[in-house]
C-alpha cells in the first residue's frame, strides 16, 4: 500500500472576500470553527484504510488564523489519538497579518506548529489597496515580529506582484524592505485575473489595467536576481528559501508524493487517484454527518496522464525532471531548458512561459 506523507486541512473561513481570490472562502462571523475541526477529524476517520505516515501537516485557507489557537490544540491532540504524528517534521499554518497576537503565536509554537506562512501580499500601502486587503504594511511588519518573537524561526511571506498600477520601481522598493525582515522563505505570486473574481471581471471588461507582459518579465527577473543575491534558493517557480527552509509540505506536491486533503474543497492525490471535495460547506457537513466521504470529483490517472501530471509539477521546480523520461527536448523548446547531470529543468525564460511549454508538451504526449 502506498504511503501518504502529507495532510492538508482547508479552513475556508475569511473575514472578507479579496477581489482577486478564487479560493473557496466563507464569510460567516458566526461560523462554528470548533465544530468544523471536529468534522475534519470525522472525515479523516473515513480514510482509516490509508497508510498515513505523516511528515507534514498544512493548515491552509481561507484564513486559518481566524480560528482560536486553542481549537488547534484540541484538534492536534485528537488527531494524535487517532494516528501517529510523532514523525511529523513540519506543521504549517497560513496567517493573515491582522489576526494573531503574541500570545497566540506563542501558543501555536507550544502545541507543535513550526512554520508560519504570512499572507502579507504587499509591502506598499498602495499595493494592499489595489489588492483590496484590509490590513496595513505596519500589520505585516508587526505580525512578522510577533511570530519571530514567539519562537518561529521558519517564516514565509506571500507577496503578490503585477497588481494594477504597479511599476518596476514600486516592486524594487518592496523588495528593498525584505532584508530587514525575519524571513526564511518567500513566495512571489503573479496576480492572475481569474474570471470569477472581481478583478477578473473588471479586467475582462477593459475597466482595469494590469502591467504589460514585458513589465511582468522584468519584474520576475528583478525578483529572482534580488532574492538570489540575498542568499535565497529559487527552488520552485514562485518560491524562494534560505538553504534548508524549503517548504516540506509543498515539496511533496512538487515531487508527486501522495497527500490527503481534508475539508471543504480540499484536493488529494492517493494511489494514482486525484480527488476533490465539495465546495459547498452545508453539503460537506451533511455528508460527513452521514458518514460519507464529501468527494465531488475523482479521476484515476492512467500511465500517460500520471507521467504528464508529474511533468506538470516537477517542471515547476529547480530539480526538474529525469532525462530518461524525456530523452529529447523538442527543437522549438531548447532555449527554455537547461540540463544538470541526468535532469532537465526550465531556465528562467522557461519558467516565465511554463504554461505555454506545458501545453506544448501535453499535445506532444497525447500525439505520441
Ligand atoms: S485571498 Fe485569502 S483572505 Fe482573501 S478571500 Fe482569499 S482566502 Fe480569504
């Protein structure tokens, strides 16, 4: 039986909806977080036949920092009564800057969390405004200081670039602040105007301008150069870590290891099957209470799909893919790849065009 090494828990609650966000998020100030975490445990029990040997646990959202840390303490205790979590090396939680106080971070550290991922999104007030965020730059600095003071040494900051009106100089100014912050990891995401978001709607109607392709390419190069100069390893297309601080949980995704996702809209990959939970919280609760798995989508990957799926995730990383899986790089793609030993990986130009390159490879694979 395959071994599941990663557990993802989706906390769908948010205090407001960000205009660029296409995640499932539920705005309900009265939501019962304790009940939800209990249902997550009930869901886990429906997978008792799986061989869970967890290395990582990741609480993502939504906004996991809306939940009282005491509920996480109860959750982790109950989880450890049910499965062995003694070999877990990394427990991460995504936090918004305005939620937790020093005692909350301290408590999280005490109960076993050892990695914070802070959704700062921008280090410019104009940037936060353009992204519709309700916190300030000061909140970001403060949250980083508190988490660090509470004993978190492994801290990620999420930053979004390519937001409306952002210039290269603005980005440069944000990046220049990073050296003062206690960070071991940075995720830089390009703002994508997804159709079903407020920003996506405005963009598709021509009511909102985003930086042009050339500017985006310059921004990406600026980020990569600056962070590498600061000693961060560019180990995945959008992710940078000081040596030894790569996110172990995300590395499971990118190396095609098995993981189980629990909660509303969570995804899993177990035993060649990819499956996703319902996005409807009421349905999720009803199904769990009836003792049924809340799975809405399920797909068994055939050999070729599995291989392409592997390409899809592995080419995002610095490790790339084994040459024996793709002995020849097509002529038209050679400028976007580099080789290291027995592996191919995308160079920086390739990283910028990864979606187009993957589409090309996909067509090629399905023709073969
Ligand atoms: S970006 Fe984060 S905080 Fe904002 S709505 Fe989406 S999940 Fe919630």
